[in-house]
C-alpha cells in the first residue's frame, strides 16, 4: 500500500521565484534564503518520493471571484505554470497523478470533506516556488520536476478560510486515503505559505518572529492543540496573509500520530515582505 | 442575527470577506483580465479607455488610475487581484506593499531587512504602533500609490 513518509513545510514567496528566474541567487540578500534549502535539496534527492501531495493556495490565478472553492484537488494529468501578470515562470510543466488524486478525492469525500475536483487549471507561484526551492532550478524545456505532483488548493484569499481544526482533520483523512491505495508509493505531503507577513494597508510589512518560532515548535510537538488557534490570532499576530499557515496543519495532520523526526528547520527574515519558515519532518 | 466578525478592528488592515468581495467584484475581475499579455498591452496604451469597458464605479476607476492600492482596497479590491495591476507596470510585490505605507521603496526595504514591522502597538486600536492612524503616512514618499 501507499504511505506518507514525510512532510515538508515552506513559505512560497513569489519574489523567491523571481530571484531564481532572473539569476539573482548569488546576491547576498537571496543567498541567506537559499542557504536554508541546501540540505533540503539533498534530502529530496535521497528520499525519492513517488508522488508529492502539495498543499498551497491559489493567489487569484486559477480561481477568480467567479468560483471560490474552499478545498480543491487537482486530478489532471498535467498543469501549466500560470501567467500571474509578469508572464509565466520559465519552469517545467507539472505532471499530475490522476489515479492517486481520484482515489484520494473519493476516499476523502466519503469521509465527509467536500472537495472540489479540478480537471483543468494552471498553477501559480504558490505551487511552483516550493518545487523550485526543494528541487533547485529547472529549465522549462530540458528540466523536469522529480515526480508527479497532486495540487491541493485551499482558499485563504476570501474570508472565512477553513479553520485550523478543519485543516488538521482533513490531513488525517488524506492520510487514511493514501494508506488505502494499493500501489506501494512513497508519498510526501507538503504544506506551504506563510510565515508571518502582511501585504496590505499601513500595516504592510508586519513580521512576528517570536510567534512564528512558537508556531514551528508547536507544529512539531503539539499540532492538535495548535490547530485550535482561531483565525483572528493569526491575523493580529502574524499579519493578514499569515493566515496561510493554516495550510501547514493539513500536511501535519497527514503525518502519523507518533512524534516525527525533525530532519531540518530553518527560519529567516526577510524574503521580500515575508518571514521564511521551513521544516522537514519524517514519520518514525 | 449578525455574523461574528472579530477581524474588523485590526489597525491598518482590511480583511477581504464576502462583503468586501461583493463590493469589489468588478474591480477584482478587471484585475484578472490583466493575466493576458494582449490585455496588459491595451491597458498600458490607454488605461482610462480600458477601465471604461468594465462596470466599475468611478471611485474604483480613479483609485486604479492613481495606482493607489489603499484606495483600491477601500473600494473592495483584494491585494492578490490588485497585484496584477502592479505586475502590468513591472512592479514587485515589495514595491506594491511598501506603497501602502507612505514609505519610499528604500525605506520599506530597509524596514524589512531590519526584521520587518513590529507587532508591538499594532495589534489593537488605540495603541501607539507604526501602523496606527496617528502615524500615517509613515515615511517620506512624495505621493500615495506606486
């Protein structure tokens, strides 16, 4: 049977993608960010996932105000990098895993989580920046991502977004779904977005390193209690866009109930407007 | 019974909820149109004419023409949608975010490198942090907007 072996957590700042795409990675400003992912690239090469289940949010790209799904699972064979207004990122097409995705959709919906099924969508920086950080730069044509990816988009743009508790329990349902898939696949789940940041209004630029570090501690040690934190605490303490961190609870909920092994932890301020947080946890 | 909206009193912050979304529907949908290169070219060639193709309010159009993101948000815009206006003008997210503070690009960048804006004094109304109304604008930017 398939199993979830590890989870990865990372911010998905668009400027990180721009720094890679425009060849700025050697600038000291960006070196500090990328240094936190050197271990991770090696780790990913060694752990060789068969599929990555990638939790992210769409930033008004595939979903306009016409349609706002709270949870959307990608069941397509492939996804093109989106043109978000700057032109599409020059990165490879993302290959999907329609069979496992459809299996997870069926299992999770029967477990009372009403997912939206998406057979056609472009993917934005929320999905491609984590891939670039973890896999290194990949040429649009000659490069490739290391394995198929199942995109899982969460609405964190229009309030109300799903609660931390709902996200954590959804993660548990995803774990159960993966474990009921017959093929022996090595599946990783990634939770992306955050950490503290605010992109709007006179309060733009808010960072709360103390709150972020406590979030990382609790995500490792007491995720179920962390999942009880209400939205307003994220907004007040970690900025209006810090709410993206609820997505990390989906990935954490998909891990086993035993204490995980902490393979890597990194925190840095800033990347553009944002505090960059990154964790790798393995099931023990 | 009224819905519980505990997020209305965060200083310097507008939460994009269903009410804002309804108010800003056409403003945000106009922004989505800028994801296509030919539309970006038409907008850059004549922004006013392009905006007139959309059923937006005059206040929304004026806010876009002034490139004033605080005004766009007050008219129902959401930053992820509005970012497409900035992208069309070749601006980064940092330039856009900074433009809402009254700081110059350099002042805002320096604040971020120094660890970002502190949450102290910026959690609740009536405190004395940098995002509070009595401290606006915060920097020496010559104009509102990017």
